[in-house]
């Protein structure tokens, strides 16, 4: 099923909480060929909460027309959505790694509440990139994500890695092992749903210093 053929009401869940991004930690979403584009459907809820989102788009799937459509459905100007979004595209695994390493500096200019990353580790499967170079770049990306996991930033990766037949799919296994939350898109009665596969989201500290 192509995402373009799915009506918005078939994608949007009955419970907003189901498709909400974790408030902190590292989350991975996978299991659908359009997973790198499905992140769009999480944005209206974040923006409605007044949150800002930084997107590192390795899949080159960011769709301004879809954003404009969501704005209309929310009865808001597209400019309101655009003010809450910043998109940086990466066309190679090396560019995506560099963007991840630079996130702390990017946040100084655009203090986002959530980070969305697409095509990780998909971009690292490029056969034109030598194995040891792809591995080294991916390990550096994982370390950058590990640093971000220690912050209050909520990081979500949208990947189509499981559709690839390559020995480098072990990269995805390493990403999942490091993630705090893992969810898989699945089709159920003509609707897309999320199946939770892992959840160890770090507890938030309240004002007294105790954990929720």
C-alpha cells in the first residue's frame, strides 16, 4: 500500500497518544516502505503543543505540500507550521553523520524540542561507499545519537532499513539495540497502526527531582 493512496483518516490513529513521539530519548519507527515519510503525520500534534522540530532528512522525503495540507486541516496558516520546522537534507551517509554531530550547534540557532531523522541507517547501505567507510561513519552517527540521548531532546528515527537485503542490515540491529523505544508500522483492517516492540523511555524528572 502506497502512502499516497492512504486517506488521512486511515493513517491518523484513533488515539493521539498512540502516534505521539516520546518526550525524550531515542525512538525508532520502521516496518513500512513509506516509513521515512510517515513522520509528517506526527508533526501536527507537536506543533499544536507549541513545539519546534528539527528534521535531518536523509531520505529526501520532506513534503511541503503535505505540510500545507495539514495546516489547512488544522485551520492554521502554513507559515505557522513552517516557523516551527527546520529541515536539513543529507544526500550521503557522510553528510547525515556530519549533521548528527552538529545537532548541538544547530540547536543553538534553532532550539528545537524534537529531532526527526530519516534514512538512518538506510543511507549507509550505499554500495558505492566502501564497507569500512560506511561502518566508521555509522559508528560515529551512533555516538552522536548517544550524546543526544543524554539530553532533554526527543530524537526519532524513521527508517525503511528492513526492506533492504544487505549484510549491512546489522547496522539497523545496532540502532535498535541503542534505542529507548522501537515501534513498527503495520496494516490492520485497512489502517496503519503502530506496534510497540520496545519501550524503555527515560523517566522525566519532576520539579522535586523525583522520577515519574
